[in-house]
């Protein structure tokens, strides 16, 4: 296991969940609710971030999400999460959602998401996280891409903050 001051490998925190999709998870067309998929994505992403940071985390953002293909009741949904890169107190986590075709033994792509988690201690104070040590070619590409996405997010967050600054602090109903 890598020394935390030197960083942690991607493999050390990779996380996976499998969900059998039940009628209670579905809409009237018998396919998984988009919001339920977002919940599953958030949860598996948080697992990877917690394993990397070894402390509590909160979700700061989830980037744009496309639902590429529907997930039907009775299908098995598999989610895989990896910490792409750690910054100071935040980490970008990539989550890939797939459906397993049990008879064919193949996987169908459902969605890909990028989330940012911020590490916190028990007093809800932000804490620094160890760096990510990418090992494979894929991990190195994702590590580089994560910095580009962070720069785009920072611009977007700044624009939203400026727009909120002009809005009333409390909305009336
Ligand atoms: C996320 C949160 C901790 C950021 O706190 P903040 O005081 O705005 O902190 P800062 O602007 O100094 O940013 C702290 C870190 O978060 C990152 N960050 C903040 N807002 C972000 C956003 N919208 N998207 C991605 N990263 C973000 C910053 O880049 C920074 O990362 P770094 O330390 O690695 O450089 C705070 O907004 C919060 O607690 N939000 C609610 C979280 C929550 O409850 N999530 C569950 C959903 S209800």
C-alpha cells in the first residue's frame, strides 16, 4: 500500500456496486428513474473518494450527465468509480454505469459522470487529500483530463457565484 504522503494509486480506491433494478426503482415505462441512477452514481463515487481520502466527503458537483440507454426492470446495473485526480481538498471521481446482459455476458453503456467530492473532518472542516498516483495509460490520460475539466468547472462556478450575488438571499413563494 502506498504511503499517503507519496500519494495513493487509483486501484487502492476503485469502487464498484451492482444493483438489481426492481419495480420500485422504475417509472411507468418500466425503466430506471434518472434521479435513482444519479443517487447510485453519487454513492459509488463517494465510496471511491472516501477510500482515497480516508475521511468524510461531501459532493461539491456532478457534471453534465447523459442517459445514453435505458435500464429496464430486472436488469443488473453495474457502476465503477475511480478517483481520477486529487487537488488540495477536492477529488474528481469518474463513474461509468453499465448494464450487464446476463445471457450474452456483455456490458451496455448507460452513462458516464464526473463528480467532485470535498474531504471533511468530523468538525466539517475541509482537509487536504493525498495525491493520486496514476499507473496505467488510461489512468494517466484521465489524470490529465481531470485538470482541464477542473479549469472549466472553476470558470463556471465563478460565473454562477456572480449571478447568485445579484439574486435575493431568500426567495418568496
Ligand atoms: C462544496 C463546498 C465544501 C465548497 O466549499 P467552499 O467554501 O465554497 O470552498 P472553496 O470555494 O474554497 O472550494 C473548496 C474546494 O472545493 C472545490 N469546489 C468548490 N465548489 C466546487 C464546485 N461547484 N465544483 C467542483 N469543485 C468545487 C474547490 O475547487 C476547492 O478545491 P481544492 O481545495 O481542491 O482546490 C461547500 O460549497 C459545501 O459544503 N456545499 C454543500 C455540499 C453538500 O452538502 N453536498 C451534498 C448535496 S446536498
